[in-house]
C-alpha cells in the first residue's frame, strides 16, 4: 500500500506519465492474483480493495473523491458511521414534509387548463384513475381533447402513444371512436410507430369483441405493432379459454426482424405468472416460434422477455431453449434468471454453473454487473465453489469493462458474503475498503 500511494502521488504530480500508471496497474493486478489464492476470509477484502483501486486509476488521474455510490458501499459493509455521511443530510428544520399527495390528483378535471399542450394526456390520467361510476365521462372528455389536436402532432415523451393508457378503460363505442381519431393522427404525421393502434385492438379483444379486433389487426401500419397486438390478443384468448392460433400462416411475416420480440412482449404484458399463468401449450408454441426464427438477436430478446414465465414451465425445457437459442449477454441473463425461478436445488446449482461458464466466454464479461444482480444465486453452490467463482469475478472485473461502484452499491454482495463467511469476512472487507481512500485520496 505504501508503494501504491507513492506511485499514485507521483502520477498525480505528472499525469502524462503513462509508465507510472502501467507500473501501478501491474502491481495492483499482481496483488489481486495473489489474493485470489489466499484463504477466503482474508482474501475477499483485498480483492475488493484492489478492484476499486484499479477501477479509479484506469479511468481518472485525479484524487479519489467519495461519491454517493462509494458512501453506499461503505455503509453496507459498516465501514462508515452515520457521522461520516452527515454532509448529505439536511438539517431537520430545513426538510420539507412530504405528505405524498399528487396535487393534480386532488383536482377535478374542470381545474385543468385546456390550453396546456398535454391537456389530453392529463385528462387521460384522470380517467384511468377515476372510480368506475365517473369514468366514462372523463374518457369522452379525453377523446374530445385528442380530437382537437389531431392535426397538431406532439409527444409528451413519457408514454407509448396517444390514448394507450386510456384504451384499457374504454367501452366498445369509445374504442371505435378512438380508432377513428388514431387513423386521422397517423395521416397527420404523428410519431410512428407508436402503440396506440395495438392498444385499441387489444382492448376490443379484452372486452370480447373478437371479430372486430381480428378485422382491425391487419390495419395496424407497422409490423412490430401488429405482432404486439397479436401477442396481447393471444394472451386474452388464453385467459378466456378461447381457441386461438398463436400465429396464423398469413401472419408469420409479422415475426420478421423484431416482430418475434414484440409478439412475446404482448404475451408477457398480459400473462404475468403466477397471477395469470400461461397454459403449457402456449409456452411450447412460443418456444417453437423462437426455435424457428433465424435471427439470434431476436431469439435472445424473446427468451429474456419470457423470463417472467420461467417458473410456469419445466425448468429443463427452459434451460434447453436458453442454451440452444439465446446468445451473448442475453443468454447469461436468462440463465441467471432461470436459476432464480427454479425450485430444485440441484437444478439451480447446474444452471448457475452454466451461467458462469457463459459469462466468462463473453468478450467483455463485466462481471460485477452480474454479481450485483445475481449474487444470491451463488448460494446454490457449495461454499468452496461459491468462493472460487466470486474471486474469479472480482479479478475479472478489474479489466473487463465492469463498473463496480454502481454495480456493487446494493445489499446483494453483503448478503452473499455474510452467508459465506459471516462477520469475519464483513469486518475484513470494511477494513480493506478504508484503504481505498487512504491510497487514492489527496
């Protein structure tokens, strides 16, 4: 540490001295490698300290200044007292009392300014949140407001298209009126693609107007929008136990490009396991469409979106599909997610091992990204194996594109280390983390 501090101060004095930087990096990396072979309780603190030092010195040649991520990490490990972060606390007398009241929600629709550019969206929000007895009138008012701006395209920047949210509370007559408004908006050059038309078609299916929904479906302008609506309609058919072909032969071209991803998005928006469990036949049909799609990126995206269903089908079925059809980071993500949903301990351990293997096959593993999200899955491994995987991930993170300050600022790593080694490990980590500021500070 003394040598590192001296080298760092020399580099701060002469920031253009790449030779000093290279020597410092080599020295820290060597210490990481040595620590990885030491007893785990003492090694983990060194590995984390070295990782954060490497992260800073390979990106900045300025003194280390503790930011919010760093303070959160120190606090998680008990390496700082509340007094150390009082600078972020406001004086009690200066704190505004947050009563968590949305002022807009306390107003009625008449209090809104109709001259505001997004008045129609404000009315839509009121309608969606309104009790049933007063909702229809608010929906009509919102449709009036949208109709008035048909020829004046605008985008609030935070929704999926005009009338999307509103669609879910419309009556059949209101959907028909909204469809006419949306067609006029499309002709007037409103942002495209947007999901207004798919949302309206979905609403018709949800309230039982199947023939009308199927007639309007091909009129949706963009392929991805048709695929999204098709997926949502298939989900509602499953909920109603209604016979419905997931993809008819004439609709298969809608799945090209990102169409498959949007079809799956539509399905998973409406069928959220375990509240709304997808039938086994629908899972099999989805995986068959994934298998047939020629684009590995689209297959991967679909399988990641299907993660909400992993608990609804046989674990081995999902694992085979993920390993056969997903690629790259999406495959790693899907395997870790499957490990979270699997029930059998042996299955979980094997899936975690597969995820770790795929992780280290990536050109840039970014190990702390996965560690920050899925640390708990390592508990499925025997202690010695979990230690080895953790050490390997921390060594890799020093040079693989990881961003450990953000990735490791949550409680996940602390929980894993407590399971692995208890208070002894946490105390060791806390002491080593203090060395980061001692080495790299002013």
